[in-house]
């Protein structure tokens, strides 16, 4: 029987958050990256939902969640996620994050280790300085402001979507049409481009990821099992970050996804689902 993915909303203070959910079982929470949304997980949710109750929220500023005036810092997203988990009465969960979502996963787990049974870091931010020049340029005052204004236009939004596809996928011919269309629609939503740029500025400068957001030295404090998944051909953050991270983890595992860019959950959905499902099944069996 096909797994049905439900779209829902939850009110968190003044913010209404959009999220996807499916399945039954232990909670599994999936967090997306900058300029993306909950929809980035839609291709892997049916497989994951066979053994878990899966939740995929869109961060404020992205997808169809509210886009308030905020600093869109990692601390802001961390606080949002704590409110989200509390509102849905998710007391303990496995937590997986891609890109910025990975950094939020780390912040949550380091502050509340007893609340999370296992972690997944998917081409995660926060594990090294190196990051794509294309994203660093958006932090510049003049260039960034012009890019925000241009990307809201029809032509600019189309260029944004195609540019993101070229940056995030090893083979742009594998970009899902629905993801490309959503990137175009989001670029034209009021507040989306401002939130994207604010999130980038909070975590990056022209030299790379900000030192205050690099958590490599904190990784040995994580007591739970951690799976580090990385696209072999990631153009945003290099696969060397995965190797640096797994060597510092007490219970770390690593999976390099061949011929894949920054979004394994989209570009190599079947491979990603199998790797993550195997990891979660192993951890569940050990816990039992």
C-alpha cells in the first residue's frame, strides 16, 4: 500500500510552520538546508516511513512556512526546532539534517543529548571552513542586495533555480522537475530571498564558514550513534569534511554516495534511503 505524505501546519508563537509527515513508529525528524524546504525529503519519506513516523518541517523563511523579520541565525533555527518538537510532543527522536539542517542537528544534540537517539549529518554545514564561492558572494553587501532583488523577478527566479541545480547536483540532468519548479516559486515568494541571504550571512563570510559555527571540536561530546553521509561530488562543501567529522565521533559511521552532489536525498534517493534505513535499523536493534 503506498505511503501517504500529509501536509500540515503548526502554530509556534507568531510563526505558522508548514511540515510534511508520514508513517508510524519511532519519530524521525528531517531538516533541510538554506534555500530549500521540507519537499527536499519527499522522495525518501515513503521508504523511511515504513519503519518510522517521519516529520519534515520547512524552517521559517523557507517553503510555505512564515517568513518573519529575523536574523535567521543557527540559534534562531535551533530555537524554532525546540518549539516544533515540543508542540508535536516529540520527546525523543532520531534527527537527520542536510547542509544548514546538519548544523542545527548538531546544535540540538549537543545541548540536549538525551533527547536524540541517533543523528544523520548529510553534507552538513559546521564541519569546516571551505564552502562554495557562489554562496559566499551572496554575503557581500552590494552584490547580495542586487541578487535578492533580481531573483524575485520571473527571469531572475528562473536563473536562481537553474543556478542552484547546477551547484547542488553532480548531474543537473537528474534534477527533479518538481524541485526545480518549487525553487522558482519560492524565489518569488515575499521574504524568501531575504531569509536565504540572511541565513547565509549568519553562517558565512567571504573566507568561508564562520569559525563560531564550526563544531568539529565538539563532536566527541556526542554520545549517540552518528551517520555522516556525503555526496562524492559535492560542490558546496567538500567530502573531506565528512572524513574530518567521523574521526572525531565516538560512535560515527560514514557513507560516501558516488556520483552525487549536495543533495543525496534527491539525486540518489534510493541509495540514500537504503543507507539511512540500514543505519536506523541497526541502532533500533541495538537499543532493543
